[in-house]
C-alpha cells in the first residue's frame, strides 16, 4: 500500500481509525477460514460518512475494498486479496432503533447477532437467524452470507428477516434497498443484496424483522446406535408433516468433543444424536414432542431426553453451537464443507463422507442442520503432518462432488467466498455465471467491492488466484 | 529489537486455537474497542506469528499484548480450552524480561506492596492529598475515610483458619478482613493472620510479567501460614493466584498449599451448609438492600466460585444480575494505572450496565469480591461492598 493512499485515508476519517502496522495487517489477512490473503490497510469507520469517505479514496486510487465484521466467516469471504483496503465495521455497533409494535429494528452492521436478541428480549422478541457463531458474528456478516442457523429450519434464513439495507455503492452513492413496509414496490433489490458476499457494496444500516419468542418450547435429545438410524428419523419426522423449530444431528466424534467442553451429559458412546426443538402453542408442542419420541423409538433411539428447564436447554444448545470451536480438542486444524443435499439422500451421502475420510485416513466429524439436509463434515487434521494437506484437499473435493451428484448444492449458509469459488462450475453453466456477473456489475461497475470472490473469473485476475495461501479447491 | 521470540508461550498452546472467534464478545478490550488486535484471538495470532517469525515484535505488537487485562473470561468461553491465561502471562514475562512492558516506575510501585510500612504510611498521605485535590484521577482511588479499622491480630497459634490479609486489602479495605474475622468468630472458629513475610501473594507481579519476583513472594506467603488449616482469602485476585501456586510454582508443597486456599465467599457458603452455623448467621434485620452482583473476573472465570456469592447473599438482599456474561470492569489489578484510557472505556460500559440493571431509585449497592475492582468502580461513584461485608451487615451488632 502506498503512503499516499494511507495518507489520503487518514485525512479522510482520522489517523486513529486507519491502521497499517504489520501486526494488524497480518490479523486482517484472513477470516476464520484457512485462506490467507493480503491486507493493504485497515479502516475502522464509525458511520456511513466514514464508509463513503473510505470508498471515495479507494475509487480515486482504483483500489479494491473488502468489508469485514467480526471475522467469523468460514469461506474466506472477508479475506482481502492483493492488498485490498479492509473496511472493518466492528466500531459501527449501535442498535439504532427498536420498534416492538412493528416488530422491527434498525441496526448498524457491526452489531453482534446475539446482542440484538438480548436487547429485544425485554419486548419478548428475538432475531431469528442464529448461526452457531451467533454470540460473535455481526449482522452485517449475516446479511453478506445470508446466514442460516439451527432455528432457520422453521423460521427461514437471514433473507427472510431483513426488510431493508442502506448500502454504500462503489460509486459513492447511498441507496436504500427494500423498506420497512412488507412489500415495497419495484424489483426486490434487497433480495439480491442479501447474500451478495460484499460484492455489491457495503451496508451501513440494516432493518431487520424481530420474531416473537415462542410461547412454549421443548428441546429433546435422541441418541442412536447407528448414524443411519438418526438420519432415517429425520426423514420420518419431516415426512410426518412436522417442521420442528430445529432438527440437528451430531455424530460420535462431535459429541465427544463438545461434551468435554460443556459437560451437558451428551451420550459420548452413541453413534449419533439428534437435537430436536419444537415450539409454539403448548398443546401443539406436546403433541409434536410425543410424535417425535415415537418416531425416534421406531428407529431404535436408545434414549429420549427432554430438557427440564432453560438452563438445560441452553447447555444443550451451547454444546451444539460450540462444535467447530471444540475441534482443537482433537486436532489443531479443520477443513469444513457446507453442502446441502436432499433430505432423502442424507444417509447415503453420509455413508460416502465416512468412506471418503477413511480412504484418506482422516478423522471426520459431522455436525449439521439435518432438517435442512445441510451437511457440515469437518475434516480434522494437524497441518504440521507432512503430506496431510493433499489428503484433506482430495477428501474435501470428493465430498463436494458426491453431494452435487446426489442433487445437492455447494453451500448452505457459509457462503462461497474464495473457498468454493472454483467449484461454482460444478453447479452453474457459463451462461449462469455470466448472468451473475452482470448482476454484480450492475451494482459495482467499477469492480472494487470485494473482487475475486464467488465468481470464478476467467481472465484479468490470474495473479489474484495464484497468491492465496491455503486455497485448495 | 524485533528478533525477540515469546519463549514462554508453547507452540502446542498456540495450536489449540482454531480461530473461531467465540471468545470475542467475552473480551472487555474487544468490547470497548471493536478491534481484533485487542481480542484474545488477535493476541494469540500475534504470539503465533511472532514465534513463527512472520511478524516482528514491534511497538504495536507489544502494545496489543500489553493491553490485555488478563481477566481470562475468554477461557471458559473457549470450546477448545485454550490456556490463554498461561499464554499471556508467559508472553508478558518474556516482554518484561526484554524491558518492553512494565516500566520502572510500575516495578517500583509493585515492589512497595511487600512493604507494609510503606503502604500504611501512604494511607494518611493519600487521605490528606485527596482532601487537597492533589491525588491524580488516574489512580482511580475512592475517597478514603480519615481513620482505618484496627489491624487484625492473631488470636491463635494453631488457628482453625488463616485469614490472608494481603497488601492493598489490608491498607484500604481492612473492614472486609474484620467481617471475615467476625463471621469466623460467630461460627466458633479461631483464626490467625500471616506474619509480615506473608504480606503479598505476588499476583500483580505475575500479571505484570515479573515472574521471578512473584515466585519469591509466593514462597514467603506459603511459609507464613504453616499447618493444614484452610486459608481464607477475601480478594478474588489473590485467591486465584494462590490456588494456582500448585501449577505456577509446581512443587509438592505448593500443591498442598493451593489445596488449602479457599475464597472467603466459598468458605462462608460452606459454613452456612451447617444448620447450626446457618442459625447463628441468620439475618437479623428485615432490610433487604438491592444488590447488583458484579463478579470479579478471577472469581467467576478463574476460581469459578461466583455461585457462592449468590448463595451467601440469598435472603439478605434483593439480588440483581447483570446480563453481560461477567464482563470485566477494567480494573485488572494494576491495569487501570498502566492503561487508563482503555480501562476507563471498559468501566464506562460496566457502569452503564449497572445503572440500567435496576429501576430501584435508591442507592444501588454493588457487590464485588475483589479490592481492585471495588476501588475502581467506587472511583466512578458507585457504592461497592464485599459480599462478606453485606452478610456481616445483615447480622447487626456482634453478640
């Protein structure tokens, strides 16, 4: 990064908000994934005007910018390429307004997901998308990745909970996409923006829908002697016409890792366990819980445990949501996929996942949104072992290929980012990709907003492709 | 200057961090600043890069490590059980040895903690200085009363319990020691206090990276309370350090000593399980003050005895919990002296949280079981009491 650019940024937003120390540039060279890029300079805007000023400097010098929230992304979406300017929104963390009657809130992008839910709790409301990282991840990041979460099975993913976004585009204009009213006129540009992974512009204020807390909740843990018995139970629950609030599965290795952390009494000798939550009116909850227990028993559930109180419920959920972070209890590194497969093929695809890992002599841990068919196979390894990266790479690619073969997709909720960018042709034709690229250009004709992500670019940016450490697929 | 490595931080400990970021919201300096470099994940990444040789330990890198309050709230939040406290303490001792942190004035000040005479002598000077507005605000001292409580004296050669009196506590919060002694007496227990060699546990020195000094003082502290009677500690920070002697000093004697250490609130909760003691310590007054519980970090995240605070106060006060997962108040032993601006912004969040936690219009009493936190919060205008003092108050005059 040239001193001229840094100087321009300093005079634009103040020198204490512009960072170029070696330490900070190294920290911002990656998100929570394995993909390491190169940050040119880091900016901490305080408000929309700061964001506009930073983007104006980027435009003047023709430098790319990358938005970053809490840096919990798993697909390299916030990994800067080739010395891009990182625009970190964590200082923009105000909850601007909560309207409990209209059940909506305006928030800045750096507000942490769980902080909003806690803030809304006094109104009996919450923000429904609850990724496992919900205590740490920012709502701006949720918008960028159209994040999911266990409770998105019944409530829908982030897009269903975002009413409007104020967005700074790369040409410096600020636009409002969507609106507080439920059906704003015109194209649903808000819908296009949610999930655009920072490639359309940077959102500086988000209007989210708040959801009433359920009147009654029951959280159940069913455990099985085979993984297939668990996945068959999932299919039968859905086939019986129920949509539980959440329907999650953890296999043995996962149960062991999280039990060592939370001590919630997870059955560490089971092949798999299902965490099922039903919510709504008390009578419906009781009926659904009973039906789920019956279905579980039919498929050979060894035990059915019902959380007695909020403490037990939150402990079970803490276990489920800590799974990725608990990996270092097994090995220091993991490589995670996020494919989605049709529910009826869950058992077969999982068999393949275990087979592929065994063939490469790798440990694999499965923890996933079973109700959505959204798999999270984690290949766990120690990168200091010679030759291990090639094996992990091969296994990862094979898992994606199998998922797509069974009619699945590349990513459920983590985004494409850098990690799965070059797998996009597995799913999309050249025409599809070109159409997506045109949409992107309509928002960002200058190509400054988080370039080189999501869309494999055939020409012009070959250098960027070559320089990403840890990019395997 | 950049070629220094953090030799006391092991690569195995560093490898235990997968970088998931679940620690971020639990870190007070991240919360106050929103900056990755001021988060546990950021600091571990800095240690990693420094030790792998991809980052020089320059001024900024040192600053990011030095601004950790060492509250250790990230440890219980970490699903992979990264031993962060051990890592940052190791990093700070490497930095202190290289004279990159803990300036000379701070070292001199910490050295004075063992000198009871100096500490005691400083008190009247401070009291007068405060009246004359000569004490700098950055010292964050609450207004001291003219007269201190009398010192505790040994009442037994071979006591039932030792009351560890410590350094700062004994000068500025002797009232709490007297409460512990009073409760022990009501429970029919004799107590002893350490001689002048057991004047300071060495915790602040360990936090400042002065590991050798801290070990020397710890050894003196251990010798000052012989026998096998429990050692009751009414300062959460000291108690955490003393419970850790077994690991930090790592000798059989240190392990035996550590097992004898018990936090005052934990000890009191244990006493109250005995129905006879519970009867003699039953609240006499019908008053139920509204008490906001502010768990000291080393009570909640390190000793994990904060449940005892609720048990001993139940029935004596209307308890108010803070919805911030036990976030640090910013005091951090000597941290608020070394980094006053950062400490102030951490405290400002906490004070807002405390003030908005209750709709009670009267005086809010904050319960805190650590002297550093109490003084730091009191300096922001809050009324802060140790839980054992609140229990003591509920009993009326001594029988």
